[in-house]
């Protein structure tokens, strides 16, 4: 998913990477039609054809009923027709805290943390690429809450 973000109105300044998250709440409304995405649903036509055989499914649909939208499965690199193919993050809560996930090639991962959901998340690591599929948080306080976000980005093959 990609959006052009600026540190000025109408965008909230706190969503600049280390603050509160800037989240999509609706895939409807504006659509960007391109040569690679002729139906404007943010899914490459070639991916839709390879996964569904047609362009009738949209990014906001959950074709396999696993709780992840087709767009998320596209970004994560998982199969939108297999409910067992989804992003899973596991935690080892014994000191130090270790997060692991099933990484995919062509993706870059960033880990964010906060100990209070009323505070902004802090970026702990970025640029993590497959085959690395985890992060060790050495300074996590095990007697207080720890909340994590995993950001997944698609990267262009070179």
C-alpha cells in the first residue's frame, strides 16, 4: 500500500513514521487506474488473474474468510484463496522478547513498539528483509505491557 504523505495540513503531523498510525479506513472512493491495475482496486491485474482467474475480486474483499483482505494478502505475499495462508506473528515473552513471523521474499519489515496504546509507537527496527524473519527486543519491560506493530512493505525486484 502506498500513499504520498506530507508533514503539513491536511495530514496529521503525528503520523510521520514514529507517531500514531495513519490508517486506511475505506478502500472505496478514489481509485487509481493504471496499466497494471485496470480495475483500480490496488491489486495488480496479473496477480488477480494468477490467484482468481478473473478481475472480479477487489482489495477490500476477504476471499478465503481468514480475516485478512485480499489487499493485505497481496502485500504480505500470501494466498488469498487459502485461509491457512496468512501472516502470523509469534512472541517469546521470556527475556529478551523475540518476535518471529513468516517472512516472504520481496518484502521489507519494520517493527514498532509502545508500552501504552495512548502513546505513539516507536520504531525499533526497519529494513528487515527475508530470510531474516524476526526481531529481538532486548529492552522490553516484561512486567509492563508491550504492544508491537509489524509494518510490511513490498519492494521492487531489481
